[in-house]
C-alpha cells in the first residue's frame, strides 16, 4: 500500500505546543553536483522565512479541511510545516490514491479562492474537550491531554478548526493557488509506535510564488536523476539482498574499488600527518560499553547481546572509541609519546529501525574513518586546529568545500543525556570556540547537538540544491579518559589525565559514497572512478595492441580495461558513456601503426590522437593530483 515510517513523526518539534511529545526528527537529504549549479531561484528554507512558515502551516490546515470535506470519516491528527512543505496524518479506513490527491488538491484550491479568514481562538481545556468530543475525534483528545495552557484553536472560516499553536496567515487569500502541490502518501504509526494505529501521511510542498514551486520541482526531478540507489544499480557499485538483510550493503568489485580508493587516499594523508593505523574487533564485552557509558545511553540501538548475562555478554560494536582507548591503556604512556593519533576504518553496527533505512545514507553496518587523538592540555588547541585543517583538505579534494558552515554542537544544560562535570564541558566547549575564532570560521551554535561525552565541531555542507549534509566532525572529550582512568607520565614525573579528540573527516564511508554518487551524478573524477580508462578496439585485429596498452597503464597504477564485446564502434562509445568512464581510447589501425590512442573524455570531448606514453603520463598526473586528463602539457 505505502511504506511505513517507523521513525517518530517528523518535524512536530516545530510546533511549540507539541514539541515535548515527540523525539527529534531525523532528516535525510541527498546531494547534487556542486560543480554544475542548478539553482536559478533562491529557495528559502522554512527556518529562514517566517512568511513560509505561516504559508505552509496554513496549507496543512487547508489540506485537512479539504480531506474531511471529501472523506467525512477521516480523522485528523498532526499537521505541521516542514522544510519545503507540510504534511498531515489521517486515520482513514481506505488508502488514499493518486486520484484522491488530485481531488484533494482541487478542493484545496476552492477553499483558497474563497478567501476564508484564519481566526485564532483561545479556550479553556474543558471547552476544547467538549468541542472535540462533539466531533468524535479521539486523536485530538489525546493531543489535548499533553498540551499546556493556553489552549488555542485556529479556524478556517466557520466550517473547520483544529488545535494548534500557529503561526498562520491572516486569510487564505494569502496563499497562492498555483504555488503548492500534493506529492505523496506514506504510512506513519501514531506517535511513532508500531503498536499504535497506522495512519496515512499526505505530504505537500508550498511556496510563496509559482516560480519557486517550479524551481523546487525541477530540483526534485534532478535529484531523482542523481539518486544514488538508482545510479548504484546502473553503475554496478553495490546491491542489497533480502537474504542478507535490510541496511546491509554488499559491495561489488567496482564499488569496492571506489571504497578502497577513498580509504587509500585518507590513509596516505593520515600517515603523512603522523597517524598510526590500528585494527580492532567487531565485537566487545558489554562491560566495555558500560564503562564508556554507551550501554546505558544507547542499549536500544545495539544489536542483541550474545551470552548468558551482561557479566559475560558480548555485543557487536556500535562505535570504535572504547577499543582505541584500550590500545592506549595497554601501556603506561609518557608525555613524550603524545600526541598519540590512532586511526582505523572500523566497521560498526547499529540496529536502525527498518523504516529509517535509506540506501547508503542510513544503514545498519557502516565503516567510519575513525581516529582518536590522546593529547596533553598544552597540545589540545594545536591538535584540534590540525584536525580542522585535515577536514578542510578532504572537503577540497572531494570538491565539497564550495559552501559549508561550521556548527558548534554543544550540550543542552537542561538535558540529562550527557555525562561528566560542568567544568569538563566548559573546558571542552571553550577549546572549540577558540579554534573557530582563531580560524575566523563562519559558525553557529547547535545546542543539544553534542555527543553524550563531549561537544563537537561539525561541518555542514550545502550542495547545489541547497540541501545540507553533516560531513566531517571533530570532538573534544574530557569524560572518556576519566571513565577509563587513562594516564600519562608528565615531564615532572606526575601522573596526568590525557584529553581525547575524536575525529572523522568522512564520517560514514557508506553515507559519503551515497553523497558522492549524487554529487557527481555517477560521473566520478578520474582519481575516484572505478574504471579510469576504457580501450575500444575498432576490430578484433586491434585487440592485442589494446591489451598491451592496458597492461602498460595498469603497471603505472591506472585502472584500465579493454572492451572485448566486439560491438561496432558507435555502440562501444555509447556503452562507455553510459558507464560514465572518464577517458575512452579508440584503437584503430592508424593508432596501432602510430603507437597512439584516439582519446575522448567526458569533460573535454574529442582530443584526437595522442601517443601512448603521453596518455600514460597524463593519466598518472591526473590521478596523482586529483585532477583531469589534460589536453595540453602534463600537469
């Protein structure tokens, strides 16, 4: 019928009266090609525009009114505004169809054109209850129980009303009938509880002008074209298997090359910057995670324990830091050994709900480019700045540095989810503030976004479609060294506590690859492409020469292959284009005679005949410099 959203109702926290009733939303977005900007009209997010907030919230009420006009048995629950639009959840005995959405939209336009006033009314709890019972709406009664006074209702004319804290426009005349659309229907459990009623959620988008709507819809179509799940199948990068299980990607040979290329790049950079590689197990004792605090905080997100009891039980690891701590703790360290930088591409496992899984962006098994630095207090600021420089370097090489913001992810003092003393948190947060001020970075604070053990500096990257991703992160942690009783021998012979820096320039390798597939629309730069050059022999007579050249290229580290299909040249080229091969080399009789290749690239088109040795030199130069195949001199 439609997919079930097992996650809590998204974006309810944006409605002040309902915020305390739900967990924070999980928002997933996809990236586009930043090298080819798509926007021609700025599309403000709801958080940036009070006007859009009012427009979208009112559209949600107009939709609910239209639904109940057409389907009197439908009961309304929650209908907030969200970025790019709105939704409303309905309890209705029959599934809404595409035909129903068209009818609802038509009815909404009628309501808008009537110019109904939007009127706020403040009532007592008893009066609200009386009116709700008269309507026979049990969901509204349950919502009412959780509301704090004053209780406010919003009316659309004299016909329809709902519990709501606002804000809204003054009249439906303020809504443009050609600046909205209804997009889809999905399933959602009431209050995110699979044991409660399954509702139908109708999503819509709304804007101030028809031009903004058209631009948004164009970007949606572009996002579909770049969808990493679609391109992953077409380019043969990864697959999912029901027999293996949801959220557990299987990497094909080409996808594995892509992963390995990213890993090898970062490993090389890390070694140059003084990191030491480590490898840790995929399972660990429950006791390890009790000491770290992860067991108490995130037990529901871990895969089930293996063993008779927690005393001797094991779990699949959901994070790498407690393991790196044990490597540090395996010997008494001297201040001369610090900073100690331990790095691992460690695979971790988290039991995400099935409704929250989404291609590579949300999986149950993923690999983190994790590193943990153990530093003295005197080294903290310098090491933190070096990590930030590393993350910025990575974003530049990946061409994701065009537009990003730095978020200072601090704790919420009112929350009880954090561990450690106020003093430790203050010192850690001050260290992050000093870093961004030293670098002059544009930044904003995200209260409540900290890890449970320490604050973070997160890099929020905005793509060409104005969607945002959190990529690199660096965290300051005074608490795990305290919980694990870590020490080093200071210069004066005393035992001191080190500070930990957690960092991950990529974050999740799976998630990063999903972003990159969409960032480049599968058209990877030469250094990343699983196949960097494909040789296209015109006839079978050129096969031997093509294989010889491919061997020469491979000996220099170039990922080269020969098309052995025997198809006509036009089809060979089309197939290479479809596979998004960066460089194609046509091999005909003239090329064999001249010991050359007829080159065409996806970025520069036809480049003509180039000597084989020159092709090898230009390919290796492009790969080494993360650049493109040059049409002029090497470099």
